[in-house]
């Protein structure tokens, strides 16, 4: 067992287990920091490379985040990388800047496709879109694994 004598079943080999890190890499060093960078710029932090992060992310990650924000129009190119009005708007969304930008763009002419973009962003914002009711778990699993085609009850079109 994990906490007392017993058995432990692992999903990897003993060799694979030996290659695992003792502590996982902090999330700030693994993920996109565009949202964090935008929030720091909104707070007036100019020199992100000197910001006292608890676990500093790689410099390349910060640079990629700045480039992403510039390409989205959230930051103005030039000294200081000033936050644009669009960047202020994007910082208010509880999303990464890219999907927030898609939502904002979907409301503007010529697109006017906000219902579709809201659905796409919502689907991308959750871990799984499948709901598995407790009392019908077996049926839900069978339906999910069934091939799509004639006679399966899951035809397209």
C-alpha cells in the first residue's frame, strides 16, 4: 500500500519509476505564462526578468509569453511594452489571453459568431465534456466506446 503495508499497483515499470523526479516541476515552469505576464503588466511590473518569482520560469517562457501578447494586440510594441486598451479588456476575462481575444473578436464585425466561439472556448476550458451519471456509468462507457456508424444509434448527419 501507499501508507501502510500492502500492495501497490503502478501504471509504469520499475525502471520508469526510477526516472521520475522526486518533486514535480512547478506549474509556473511548465505552462504558458501569457495570462500571468499580462496581469503583472497590468500591475505595473515592467522588468519581468527581475520579478521575484518563488520558482522563476525559464527566460524563454517569459519571452514567448510577451511575443504572444504582442501578437494578440494586448501589448504595444516599443519601450516598456505598454498594455493596450484591448490588453486591459483581455485581462478582465477569467481565461488565457488567446481564447479571450477570440471571444472579443467574435463580437465584432464582420464575424458576429459569438455563440459558436463561446461554445468552442467553453469546450476547451474543461478537462472532459463527457458527463458520466453514477447510475448509468456502464451504459455511458458502452456508448462512448461504440463505433460511430449505421446501426450504432450514433449516426452522424
